[in-house]
């Protein structure tokens, strides 16, 4: 059964880019800066790049959605997790992300996240995936992540599957694709430590 917060997609979502940059108004920017500095001191890999803040999602006909986004600094997202200065500071940032289900026959590709990433360190997840960068589409992000972290090229373009909201974080699109067959898993790279092929019957599967 599909959750009320899940929209089944029959075509790619339309990304509507709003002018300007999102800056949270309900928090003190000085506190954000202090927490960001503490996070960077703890983990020098942090980088204050740009992400797309989801401002709203609306249906666009049968099986389609419009996702309204605005550019935002990564630091506003990063400080929402607990850190050296205590519990996270909710800045209201919900980034646009994408998650793919890469298949090879009956197998699906999963990866274990690095212990050094900000969120869910050491957890297993479907790969590729990540936040969508400004100027890119969700499908672009899937192909880029697959190429940069796994050195693979999908044998078919990613196709839309779901637009859903999870733990108050909006994920703009779930894709399902099929990477070209390889005899072994790719080397560890980026935010992922290790990879494995798993039988599709042993992992959750969209219905």
C-alpha cells in the first residue's frame, strides 16, 4: 500500500526553480555559524556547497508532480544533526534528493555508508543516490553518482518511480534503472565504504 505522502510517478517530475536563496528566518545565523564551525573542526570533510531546498510539491496531472525548489547553503542542512554543541538546530531545510534502485537481473546494488558522513554513518542503502545539485535533474544525479563512485554507465536511462516524503525530508524522486553488468562490485569511493549485490527478494521493494 502506498503511503499518502507518496506520489507514484508516471513521468519525470518538473523542477521549478525559485529566484534567490533560501535563508532560514526562525534561527539565529550566528548560532548556525558557530555550529557549522564546530562541525567542520570535528570533520574537515564538510563543504558548504549549494543544495536545493524543497519549498513545496504539487501534483501535475495524473502521475506527475511539480517540485518547487530554492538554492540553499549546505550548512543550514548540516547543523540540523546533533553535533559538538548539542542537539541539532532545525533550520527547516528539506533538500531535494534522489535514490535509485540499480538492478542486474534479480540482484540490486546496495552500499554501506562511510563512518565519516553526516547522516546515517555505517548504514546500508540502495545506491546510487544523493542530493540533487543546482542545475541538475534527478536523473542527471543518478547517472553522475553511478559514474563517479562506481565507474559504471546505466544500460538504460533512469525512469521515475516515486516522489515521497520520509522523516520530514522531501525526496524529489525515486528512480529505477539497470547498470551495465560487471563481474565485481565497484571500489569504494565518496560517501560509500563498500558495495554488494543483494537478491531482490531479501530487500524492501517498491510496490
